[in-house]
C-alpha cells in the first residue's frame, strides 16, 4: 500500500512538473519601411504543449494603425484585444510609426533611408497575456531589412543559426523584445568581458567613439560585477549624432548615448556610467523618491570610475566636492523626477551613508552591500532604504534621519 501511494505521489509530481513546463512558440518579425517611416510587425504564435488564449496590447491608434490578424481582433480605445484561434498557428499584424520626438526636441526613435534606432518596447508594445496554465513562451525576433541594410543588433544574443535573436526574460512567462534596437548601414564593435558580450553600434558616417567606448567598458564592467554581482550576458550601447536626443537613456540590457556626450564630463561624472548603473541594477525610485535611483547612479558614476582607475582619487574627490556645492541649496529630496541640484544633494547623502556603514561595520561593509539588498526590491522607497540599512548595520541610520526626507 505504501509503495502504491509513493508511486501515485511521484506520478502526480511528474504530471505537475510536466504541466509547469508547457510552452508555446512566439516569433516576432519586423520589416522596416523607411519610405513610410514605419515598421510592419507581426506576432506569430505557434501552439505547443501550451497556447495563448487572449492578448490585450497597449496600441494607441496614432502610432499603431492597421491592426489585424487571425481570430478576433477588437480595438478598445488605446488597446487591442486579440483572441487567436485555438489549437492552430495564428498571427497578429500591424504597422508602427517609428519617428518620435521628446518634449525637449530631440528624437528618441528615428528611421532614415539608411538606418533605424528604436526600442523593442515600442515595436512590440506591452501586453497582458492569458495562456494555458503554467505555459511559457519560447520567443525569437527576426528582422527583414530593406535592400542595402546590412546589420541589426539588439540587447539579446543571436540564435545558433544567426538568423534571429533569442528573446528571454526570466521574470515573465511571455517574452517580448525590450531595450534599444539598431539596424541598417551600421558600424558595430564588439568585445567580450568575462561572460558579457558588449556591442557599441551607431550609423556609419556619424562620429561614434566605438573603440574608445569599448576600452572604457573593458575596465568599467568588471567593477560593476565586483560591486553588485551578475551583469547581463549582453550589453548594447547605441549612439548617433543630431537630430537624436542629446543625452543618455537606459533600457533593459541596453542604453542610448548621444555621440557628442563625453565618456567623462568636466565635473568628473560619466553619462555612460550613470546609465549603465540603471541598466545593471534596474533600481527605480518609488513615488516621490526618484532621488534614490538618480542619486545612486550619479554617485557610482564617480565612484566606479575611481575604482576602475579611469579617474584619480583626487579627481573623484573634486567631483564629490562639486556635487556638494551644486546641491547645497536643496531643502527637500521629495520629487518624482530628480534632476540637477536635487540629484547632487542625493549624491552627498549617499556618500555620507557609505561612511556611516563603514563606521558601523568597522570597515567591513560599504554602500555596495546596501545596494545589493535593494536589488530584489527593484522599486525602492525611502522607507525601504532605511529598513535595509537597519537590517544591514543593526541600528537606524543617523544620515537618513534628516529634514531632507520629511
């Protein structure tokens, strides 16, 4: 009897395990249309041991016209509801208008006759997906390039046959491409640092410091790994000149940086390092606490340069002194969008917090240890920061007991 029950339990366990591993295929095919400033995109579903039953995608008609597909496709304001036919392959197809300007004028997405820079998050918009219980996607991204376009790159590794990119997001069952994408007449330089493939790409003809950037990252990425642990298996840095936006923007496993931005600024900070902090840690501030993410990114844009030997200790100290002067008039850090003096004041606070952690631990711990505790939270509030500090050191922080946070 006991053997029968054991066999039954083991059998049920195998059934549950098999159910947990059900999957279906997804192929994203993107065909760029430069003359129309659009992309023709299709989402192809192939049922396997699991399948998609329904998708609701955020697709405002102004940027996603001509949506149609197999099964039932219904527009509901800014959303598309797609119910694919059961038990058979299905495809949703649409157009996406690529060109997009930020409020301050520069493009953060653009297609020309020779190249395109866009985000996967826009090419395939966010979606709520209902699938059979426990089903995971196996996703690939493939490009159909116009004549004369020779290259495409994404934050994902290529498939073994080199014809597509393997889309993997361990945090979600439905994998879709996110992060920066570049294609066309594009120059790319690649380097491997440990287990990470680094690509620096930009349109041919634009003055892109590809090799300089790779040399910079060759020294910098190991410091990120020593500070925070694992880094993505691939990092893509996309760059171009005007009329693209003249700054830096992070995305999943990738970032944008305008070609004219220096690797190290006159004040000793680094836009590239700042955005790379966002890419690798993915920490963001909760409502009213954007200073946490921006202050940490700016603090480490100085500190990791120092550790990597890219700036001297004296120059790092001068950069921190500049931050202290720049933020001295700030009386509150409460903001949903930390900029300029507020971020500078946050840098000073984190430098003081680093010193307090060192003092409490007898030099055995520092701010890195606190940041590591914040990584799983992803969205961090001032209460989270105070709580993790106390858990790390055994006592509340004096530095965080400040009028800046009240």
